[in-house]
C-alpha cells in the first residue's frame, strides 16, 4: 500500500477543483500498476466527486444546483454560519474508490476527479491510498 496526501488550495466560497492530474501524478510516482485507489477528504465542509471534466459549465451547474437545493439564507442554528456547506458536503460525500489498471485510473472518457469546496477559500488536504492487487 502506498499512502500520502495532496494539498488543494481553493479561491472561492464554492468551487469544484479538478484534482485528477495531482492524484494521477502520485499514482505514477507510486509504481502501482493495478488495484484500487481510495481518496478521503477529512473536511466537513468539502466533498469529493467524479463527474464530467470536459465542459466547465458542468461544474458551474453543480454549484448552482446546490444553491437551489440548499437554502443559503435559512436561519440555521449552527453558530459558525456555514451549515449550507456542511449539508452540501454530506450530500457530495467525503470519499471515492477508483479502479487502477495499467498504472492509470479507470475513469470514463469525460470523467475527472473533483474536490468540492463549499466553505472557502481555504487550503485543504486529500488523503490517498493505492492498494495493489
């Protein structure tokens, strides 16, 4: 098993950051040719997802969709004021599992790995584990 972390710096309150190249570089450096990758985001106001990476409007639509689903101005009780970010992160999820074959992620043609920031800007970590098998 090879493990580590990547750093993700976000610039806006809400954004989806393509981290595919960062994680792929770590996979290449690991020498793992086949198995499974697990990614874990240890932050309660951010998530991870796999989605289309070819059209940047998809990222915008996901964020705007969340803004429609989760009321930003509802009188939430959490004193920190970031309850919408906690809800969005719970909806998105905090981990991913991706198959590895031939030293590469088995993603679909248009798929990319995204870090989903809902309470930025911040500097975040994403932990990875490459399990050979």
